C-alpha cells in the first residue's frame, strides 16, 4: 500500500474521502505511565493535591480525542459518537495503563483520535503529579484494534502488554475493560 497523504509531486495533502460510504468505525489505543510508589499510592487513594487525577485525565483524554483534527494536520474533523477512557492500575509495575476507545459513523477511521486520547490522558496524569515525581515515564502507546472501513478489522497483538500477567484478577479486569 502506498502513501495516501502525498500528491504526485510529493506535497502533503488531506485524503479525499468524499467517495467513501459512511460505516461504523471503532478504534482502541493503549498506553502507560510509570510513576514512583508515592505517586502511585496518591493516585490510587485520591490524595494528589491537584484533585482526582484519573477523573481529570479521563476528561482530558476525551477532549484530546475530540480535538485531534486541530493537532494532526491531515486528520479529518469527525463527528465522534462515543469516546471512553479506562484506567488499570498495576501496583507491581507502579504503572497506570490507559485505554481509549473511540467510535464514529463516518467515511474515515478514528485511530488517530484513540491514540490522541490516550496520549492526552497520560500527559494529564504527568501534569497533575509532576510536583511529586519528575521522573515519570510515558510509553507503550499503540493502536490495539480497529474495526470498520476499507482495511477491515485489525488487532495489534503485542505480546507482553495486554497479557502481561496471568493472574485471574487482572485477566478479569482486562475483560471488563474490553482490552483482551
């Protein structure tokens, strides 16, 4: 498959999707932020001075997904019909995992919106906790799955991330968050 965001002269362009049919499309992206024990405990217990970190981060993630076309030059403005942000706290790793699932009925997919939602949520966690830990690390951001559109359904099975533990409680939580 060739690049679709360039014209015959190599100049960047927005892809013309006007000839495509509207279809239901959904995408989920994941990522994580690793923090120190003090920050992990404060997030879990709700004692971060700036407020309820995960609630604010979820709101920021949804806002980020909705503003993707303002940030990524060739993204289309999409009428997002649903956006959901979920978090999973991993005490052993001192990490907060974020999943962003975005849905639209339209002519183009929502992969970039899901990726932007995760990134914005994780950046918000960093911002709200940076007074306690400036060594936090954000990473492992990737598209987990997408459905709909010309390329069909895609599932990015990155061994070790989604199935990083075999404990029953974590597996059940992942099913609850729809990330298996």
